């Protein structure tokens, strides 16, 4: 049976990095998945089509992954604290971006006031995370 590869993101959540279990990156490196409760996550409403991209490379002889999550939302994410993201895809897979230990995801944003033709007044977020294992499988 071929693996499911339906494109698209169904839901995006965030949580504080401090509330994550310890050493989730090591779990991902070993091929395991992290178990999380949906009730412990904050849902992020988004507009448009969000994207998640994960690139792998070798740096100084060591494996490194970089995840980039981009979406538009009217929700203002907390600033000044480490936040992690859970992305739930249409094909049923879910991914954790971030961990309890540093390096934390870097959150960049730009505000758009919208225009009279009907474009939404939203904030565009770009989240990047670099680690040995950046997108960690999650069981919700």
C-alpha cells in the first residue's frame, strides 16, 4: 500500500515550549512520536493556504533539518517566550516544530492592513526552526 500524500494543512496549534515533555527531539531522532493532548494546545485560526516545508542537509558532518511554517492569521501570538507549533495535515499526520530545550522556533511577522477590494487585515507569520530533527511526529 502506498503512503498517503495528500497536500495541505488542516489545523495549526501553538503551545509554550516550557510545557512540552523533555527531550522530544531525541524521541524524533530515534524514530518515535510524541503524544500530546489537543486540550493542551491553542488553536490558531488562519486565512489562506498555510505551508510547511522541511529541508535536510549535512553541516560539518552532522545532520541538520530546517522547518519553515508560513501562515496568515488575525491572532496575535505571544512574544518574548519560546513557543512551539503543532501542524495537523490533511493526510492525518501531525508534526511538532520546537522543543522544550533550545533552539526555539524563531517567529517573524509582518502586518497587512488589508485593502478596500476585500483583502483581509491579517498578520503574516513565518516560523523557522533549526535542529538535528526539526519536524517531530506527533500523536494527538
